[in-house]
C-alpha cells in the first residue's frame, strides 16, 4: 500500500523525530540515497503561521508530507528546483522504478488536435491501473481556452490518477483524478460533488 511504501522511505524512528531530524531514502541517478533534514518547516509570517509548501489539507497536524518535500528539495538543491517539473521523475525518485511519459503534442487546432493515439494511451492506462502502478497526469498550458472553467483542470498542474474504468462495454471511459492542491473542484458531469 501507499502508507507502507512511505514508511519504507522514512528511515527515522519516532525518537529521531523527537530529536528534531528525519531521514528519508530517495532514489537518484540509479541508487538509493539517504537524505536527512531537520524538522523545522517554513511557515508564513502572518498570524496563522501556516506551512508555506506541501501539507496534508485534511490532516494539518500530519507532517510527513512536508518533511518528505523538504528532503526532496534538499536532494535537488532547493525548493525552487522542485517547484515544477515532470511528475514521472518524482515517481521514479520515490519508488526507484522507471517511468514512461506519454506526451500529447498539441497541433495548431487547440486541445484535441494533438498526435496522441487515444486508444493506445487508454490501453496503457488500463494496464497500469490493473498492475497498480503509480500513475499521474498533467495538464499542459492551453492559452487559447479556459481549461479550468471548461474541464476543471488547472493548466501546468499534475494530478494523481486514482483509477481508470470503462462502462457500457467500453463505450464510456472514466479517469478518476486527485488534485494534490486540495482546492478547486470539477463541478460538471461525473464530478463527485
């Protein structure tokens, strides 16, 4: 499960955390590397002193997300170095597994006119889902349309693919995504709200 994998990444004991440091095991350039960080986390200077970077929106007192992000930033040199990038690289760094990118190259006619083979991509997505591979999706910049208003997808943003299913004998294909920001929801057809 995801929780057991995170526990494998966190090499520190509860005693280490109480002493003020956490050590994570991350994969970089073909080998596992231990990265140790202190448990001080950057916060806003306003009255609520909220965390600046990653946090669990549903469990604000759960800090493993923030500490893992801090270790990941240290591995790459800074928080700025991990601000944007390719989600496949992150999955490889966290799992040690190789990743595959499937790019949708946009043509001149806007979103939907790219060179992506929809059926081949769907077959690959279903196979990844069946094998329980960690899967993610990203939304490219589409300046000519308001994709957030139309589809509920934020441009230049990554999403976790929770599952892919077919209904009506394959006539209807659905992909369930998780927005890691925890804010902004698709409210159109097939939304969960």
